[in-house]
C-alpha cells in the first residue's frame, strides 16, 4: 500500500501526491520537479545544483552533489506539496491505496463532494 496526500481546490480535480522517497526527484532533480508542475522549487533546485558545481575541490564537490541528490529524493514530494499550496490548493484527507488511480477513486468515494465541486459529475 502506498500513502497519498490529497490537495483540493474549488473547481479543480483533487491532486494526489505520494509520500516517501522519490527516485525520480533524486535522479532527475529540477527536471522531475518541472514535470510535476513545481516551477519555483525546480528553479531553486537548479540554483543549488549550479552552486554545487562551483565548488572547486573535487572531494567536497562530490560530497555536496551526492548530498543534494539524497535531499532531492527525500524532499521531492514535499516540494511538490509546497508548490500546490502556493497555487491555492488546500490539504485534504490522506488516502492509502495500491496506486494513484485507486487512491483517487477511494478519495472520491469517501468524499463525493470533492468530485461535485470539481465538476466531475460524480454522485
């Protein structure tokens, strides 16, 4: 089972963000964040990556680079949540399911008013 946090906004479909480590964020960093629609965190991560490349000592540069990769993986989903809050989404209920689609179905079954507010026509 995976755990997803839901984020709701009037007139929009609820957005689900998985909890836990993100391999996509760890490996692809700012590109993964931009793909998730988290533009501000993507820019900040890009700046941190550029700053890490400016470290002249090879040992320190490698240590800083690996640390940034781990931090991106650990906090990648949190940065997406932060970006959603900046765009006006509120925190909704937490949902556990096998996949994101199953989590959305479970969320809409438990809270059908979310689907109605989003204009999905679910009753």
